C-alpha cells in the first residue's frame, strides 16, 4: 500500500553532508531484503558441512567436535 505511493525515483545514496547524491528506481528497495535472504540461505547451507571448512589446525578425532562447533558458531 505504501510502496505504490512512493515516487518513481528515490534517493539511494547519501553523501557525508547528508544530501542525496544518488538516485534510483523504487524497485531498488527490494535489493537489500533479497541480498539478506540470499546470504542467510548461503550461510545456512554452508553450516551443514563444517568438515569442508578451512581450519588453522589439523582436525583429529579428539578435536573435531570442538572445532566444528567453533566454526559453526562463527556463522551465527
């Protein structure tokens, strides 16, 4: 309802002085939620395979669980 009442051109970038210096279509408003959803999906998918991460230590049976938990907690 509010989206339809927006003007066709909206400010999309502001300079250090607070003045708009970049303009774009109101459709640009959908960009950030879509990017956020894509990043969430990617991180969710990646967190399911902690054994494929690059670790600074050699993974052994003794430290595997702890290293996988640390790595997954960094994605949260």
